[in-house]
């Protein structure tokens, strides 16, 4: 019966779905849309969801054709994660954030559901014979991103990005993400070199790989170089082992010795300490500590999907590497999901990873030759991204390949294991001489025939279902897209409006789209920065009606009240910020001033004493003491 359950889907549309999955990864990585307020992550989320919606139609038909008894462990794990992420979204207090994600991240339920769906579709539709298409996809992505990286290195980028770190950030908004992406593309080219026989192709792959390594180095990020080292070590060990066992042992030894300075670097010792143990890595310890505290307080469903920022200060430690730092992500995918989604998300997530990892390792160990090299090449990409996720953020343009390769890896590993199992069974039956060697083939053929018999109907039904799902996704995505576009228009064209007309338009637009807390928060911040505190306060109050624990909503309300000379009116917001950010002496100092304006010396002295208790030698403590005793 296993042959029936695991049989490859005989859907004639599979030849169309496989390229579409790879196109979804390609487009998600490369797309940017300058007219949007967030020109990087918003378009990536929209295209990821739309393309995944089309794939979902085929997946539903395929799963219905197989039947629940035909589900493999990987299918169940993927479905469990999708169910968990949707449940966590429903349980999150601010639904917009839960499903669309935080601004500049968009790691909400829509994105994660789409990623898991692509992984499930990859499990269903990809087999060993399809891996050349995967290598071509990585070649195309690597070629375009490397070319764009070289343009950015030369200072000729036609897009005038706001550069915070280095200008080599591709279409991903951050050099760390660019570095990670080029790292897996370089591994893919190493994979090509390991399996390809055509010398011209090998030369092209080698040249591109060297350029990818060069651009990775120019990003200034260590992540990509670490990813490359991991991937090259895995492919090199297996390739060496196939050639000679002694070469395999040698490769293992080299990999082990090479890992020592990296591991020492994480402990801030050794020659790579300055590259590995940077301030950003130290900061991550603060982020992880806060994530653990969030989970302890909300173990079942976390603090809410992608709501890390509004909860960070409340659960952070007092003595941080950078005092007063804020972050919207744990910079560790496991910690992020644990803190924001709780057990209902992280348990099926870890289960899915274990299922893929177990199948991949078994497939690699029980295969040989070109099949083994294909499996280890794919595994190297997925595993390198898995390790990177311990110190990285889920950027959609990079993580889409983690989910796609994970699904493909599971599918081809299961196929390889089935082949080995059937070969062993046939050999055993042949030796026994009982003439039953044809039975597994007959069972498998009956399974294929049953699936094919449903294809004539599914071929007509699938595009209809897919089209309906795309339309539903379109309805969900377009408003977010349009609002991001309008927000950018408000920001760029503020000087062209007359004051009265601009304020009226801004206020009316915020009221019309109050369900989008990110939009209204950005509008209130824009109004404050342009010198319109009454409007900023009106909009920030609108945010607080939807999200009382919004850090930005309370902060902007306090700032706007004070800018409007209403220091007494700022007190409730500053007091609430004491709960949301219990270590911020800057907020406490402002509260001391507000209390003094209200002639409330008792509470002013109380807050001043709190500042002194937290940080007695700080300027905030000295200033507060001078104000209450002056």
C-alpha cells in the first residue's frame, strides 16, 4: 500500500505547476516597486500570495485525488503548520498585523501560509528528473542579482535607495539578505559543477560562482560567506567520498578544522571574532532573551503574529548592549515564531523541519552516484539557510527559497528511498524464486491509473478553482498595495498641497482606512514630522482604538500632545509607556516634566526616584533630580 500512498501525482498540469513554483520564488526575490511606501517587502508579499493562490488550486485537486490515506508525513506536517499559522492569526488581537505582518517585514499569516503552500506543492510535484530546472532557476536568480550587485558596487544604481549599511543590497533592502541569497546561489553553482558533464555549462557556472562570492564579500556581511562555507563543505565531502574514501575523510577533516575558527568567533575569540561576534550578534542575545520572556508569558499563541516590536520593550532586559534599542524581530526565526505564534506555530514548524531533515539524510545515505550528488546539492542549500535562520530574519525574497527547496528536498528524498526499497524488494523476491516480483509494480500502476482517471475532470476543474483563489487573493492584497502607494504619495507631495486641504485629506484618508493600523500610524507620524500635532494626535488616537498596546500609538500621542503644549494631556500616554517600555528613562524624564506642568510634585518625585534606581549615573537621572528639587 505504500507504493499507492507515495505514488507521484499523475496530474497532467504538473508540468505547468513546477515552473510556476520556481517563478514564484524568482519573482518574490527580484520584484521591487518604487512608488510604494515600502517598495521592497510589500510587492514581494503581494506577488508571493497571488502566485501561491494559483498553485493552491492544483494542490487542492491533487490532495483530493490522493485521498487522506495517501498523505505522507511531509504533507501532514505542512498542513499542520498552515493550520497553526492561521489559528495564530485569528487569535492575534490586531488582525491586520496578524495577516499582513509588520510594516517593512510583511511576515504575517498570509505570507507564511503562501510559503508553506509552495513547500507542500514542491513535495507533491517535484522529482529527481526535475532538478535541472531548479538549478536553472538558481542560475537565473544568481546571474541577475550578481549583475545588479556589481552595478551597486560601481555606484551606478539607477534606484536611489536609502543606504543604511552598504549599498550592495540587491532587491532585498539589506546587505545581510543579499549576502545570504548570493550564498545559496553560489552553492547551487557548486552543485552544477558536481553533477554537470557539459564543460561549457561548468565553465559558466564556475565564473558565476566566483562573481557571486566576490559580490557576497562586498556586501560586508559575514552571513553569505558562512552559508557558502557550509554548502561547499557538504557538497565537497560527498563528492570526495564518491571519488575515494580517503578523499572523503580528508574533506571531512578540512571542514572540521575550518569550522573551529568560526565557532571560536561566535565566542568572541580567535581570528574571526571581529567578523562573527559583532555588535549585531551581541544585540541578538537581548532579542532572544525578550523572545523567551514573551513565550513564557504567552506560551500557547504568543504575543501575536509579527507583533514583536510592540512587545519587545516590555519583555526586554534592563541592561542591553545598546540602551533604549528597539527591534521588530527576534533575528532568529525559531525565537520569532515562538514569541509571536507560541506553541501552535513553532511545534508544527519544528516538526516539519525534522521530517524534511530526516528524509533528506536517509535519502543521501542510502543513495549513490548522481542521485546522491543531486540530493546533497539541494540539501546544502536548504540546510545552510536553516542554520542561517538561527541569526537571521525571514526576508521573503530569501526565505521563499528555503521553503521551496525544503519541499523539493522532501519529495526527491522520498522518491529515492522508494526506489531503493523497491529495488531491494525485487532483488529479494527474485532470489526467493516465488514469481511475485511484478506485484509492487502492479500496485503502483493501479495507483497511477486511479489518479489518471481523475485527471480528465481535474484538468477542467483546476484552472477554475485556481482563478477563483487568485481573485480572492487579489481582493485581499490590492487594498494593502493601494494604501502603501497612497501613503508614499502623501509623503512625497506634502509640499504641493495647501495646509488646510492637506490636513483635511490626510485626516479623512486615515479615518477611511482605520483598520490598517500601520497606515494610520505612519500617517500620524508623518503629520507630526510636518508640524501638525493636532492631526497627529487625532490619528494616533485612532490607532489606539484598534490597538491599545501599540508602542508607536502611545509614543506619538504623547509627542503630539507635548508639541501642542498640552503636557498634562500627554501624561496618560507616558504612563502607559511605562508598562510597554519599563526601562526607558527618556520616557520617564518626559513624564517628570509633564507631572511638574500639572503641579503634581508627588508623582514627579516618584518617577525621578525610579530613574535614579534604574540608572543613577545617567544624565536623565541628574536632570530629573534637578527638576524635582530645583
